[in-house]
C-alpha cells in the first residue's frame, strides 16, 4: 500500500485546517461566551479528532482512534456544527437547549458503546489503506460477504441506527441556516461579508455530507476531498462573517433611529 497517497495527504490538510479553526472559534467563544460559538467549537473539535484519527489509522492500527474516527464522523460532527446555527437563529425559548441535551444524550450513549462494547476486526486493517474501503464488509451483487471489514455488518447496528438521523439533522441545520442567513442579508442589502460568508459555509457544510452519500453508494473517492474542501470553505466563510463586525457597528450607529437590529448570522 502507498501510505502517503492522496487520501493521506488530504487527511493531513483537513487535520491542520480543522485544528486551527477549532482554536480560532474557541478563542472567540472565550471572549464572548456565546453558546453558538461553543457548539461550533465542539463540532470543529470533533471534526479535528476525526481527521486526525484518519491520519493515525493510515499509519498504524488503533482501536481507540478507529472508534473515535467512526463516532465523530458518523454521529457527532454535523449535529454539533448544526447546533451552533440552531443557537444562533433560535435565540428565544429553550428549543436550542433541548436539542443540545438530546445531542449530549446520544453522545453519552454511543461513545462508550463504540469504545468498549464494539468488537473490531483488526485483521481487516492494512497500512496505508483507505479507511472508507475497509471499515465495513465488502459484498458481492448477491449480498454475500467476500471480505470482512473492521466493523462487520452484524455489529454495526447500535451506533449506525443513529447515524442517518444525526447527519441529516446536522446538515439541514448547518446548511439550511447558512442559506437562510445569506438570503436574508441579500434581501436587506446589508453586510455583504456575512452574506458571502454564509454561502461559503452552506457549500462547505454540504460537501462532507455528499461524501458520506457516495460512501453509502459504494464510491468513497469523494470523501476525503469533500472533507478537506468543506473544512476550508467553512473556515473562509466563518472568517468573512466574523470580520463583518465593524460593518455591523457602523450600520447600527448610522441608522439607529430607524434601522432594526441586524439579523442573526454566523459571526455574531
């Protein structure tokens, strides 16, 4: 196997990007103490752990990092990033807080199960192998297993049960919230930085989801590229939105008697 193939290189770039991005967002949260920033920081931290685990698993077998790779990617990243958007757009009432409690509950239930109660098949691991190709069983056209994966089909049910719901909800919240905010800014013709930033975030949130769809369809080649480009686009979008702060203040001061509060969006 070619250890330093394209999937490995893309995973390293994704790890560096998400690591820097996580520090950037958590630093902003430490200054502002807003719940949407903490949720995004947690989601980005999960993103970082998942891509770091990919890098490690390309080089050596580790049941711990395999469990973290599967748990973060299959369950946690998209919902926590989406949770940040939920907090931002639903600032009144307890809806966002209740959704977060559900996320914590699913995480608490599934992490110990993945780490301690799931029997992996280390014989399926190969140095330099594409994890998306070896983590599950390979079957023929009749559904007969021709090669067992690291997580054979009969042991994947418990965690896999939550995966479609969590990823669908997280992607809808992140991408849908970013599109809603971008359209709102465009309609009001204010804060162009935030409008453009939210379009970047929407596209960046969509690419990893498409990678997951291709994996389920038997074509994992897009996964690493979508993961890397998605992280970079979300980072660019967040940076554009957070650098609109001066513009927000100038608009508020100039139009304070007649201008309503600026709509909520990434970077607040």
